C-alpha cells in the first residue's frame, strides 16, 4: 500500500497535468473557432476531409437587474413578463434542521433525499522561503 506522502505527490503531479491539459484544450478550441466561428445562438457542423465532424454551439446568456426589469414591464400582461419565480429547498436551513431539530427533521424527512456529494481533496505543498 502506498504511503500518504507518495499519493500526495502523485496527486499534485496529475493535478498539474490536468490544469495544463485543460489550458491546452482551451487554446485549441480558440484556434478552431478562428477557423469556423460559432453561430451567435445554435449549432453548426463542419465535415472535415478525413470524415471527422466539428460541431460548434453558440449560446447567449441573459442576466437582468430584476427590480428594474419588473419596473419596466409592470404594465405588461403577466404571461408576457420575462420573469419567473423559482421555489426551491433552502439547503442551509435543511442542514440546520437536520442537525439541531431532529423532531422537525423526522416530520419532513419523507420529503427529503440526502446523498453525499463528491468529496474534494486539496493538497498544499509547504512554502519554501520567507
């Protein structure tokens, strides 16, 4: 079985390789987009002479100043207003209830699914010097 120090060194090496590979992939993608720019929105496919296909997809994202947007479209019919309400569980409060109020947790537990997320690992090398 490998020692933790060996695994930590291995992890740091592959993490650096991963960052370098990601940076290189992004550079190659930028070069591809110079040759075949993506549509502003939507996909396009280019066939290469070797039979490969390159598909590019453009997408726009929309961010709004909600208060201002609501003010500007206040008189619009409700089905035309470009605003929606999203109801979602409050994770921070659920965690607190699960930890601090087991009596309440038992009441709501049938409606909640709790599962582990990905565990993250960070390894820091000691700084050398001052």
